[in-house]
């Protein structure tokens, strides 16, 4: 599975895992919001049989591989706040605020 984390995203996830006392961050795709799909992060301690593991800390279940293969994830912080950004080659469109996408 090809998923790329920027240095900023890697460090932010690492810090979140430490703050939440968890071993893994799970990235998944769920239906919702205006464009159709959203990215959702959760924290877990267990690696599942059908999980891909990226950089020894991010889990992606094989059902989400179709939507997340090739994605580049960054973490940006500015005066307006902070958030993950996603460059997803599979996404055909995005909502105006960048939270949801369509394939």
C-alpha cells in the first residue's frame, strides 16, 4: 500500500499517539459531508489481520486501500488553525472547505 506522510504529518501523528497513549492511528474513509466521503482518524492499540501498517504507526484496513492508495498527507498549522491536508489522486472532486471528497 502506497501512502505518504510528510515530516509534519508524521510528527503530529506521533505526538497524538503519545498524548492518547495509543500504539496506532487508523485512517479510514467514511461516507458523509457534502462531497460524499470523509477521512476519519481514530486511535487503537491492536493491529488487525487485514490492516496495512505505514511508518509503524498508521493503520489502513484493506477495505480502505482503494480510496487511500497513492495519497499524500500533510499537516499544516497557521493563524486560522491546524489540520491535515490530503492530496488524493483518486479524488475527482472536493468540497470547498477540503473536508470531503468524491471518487
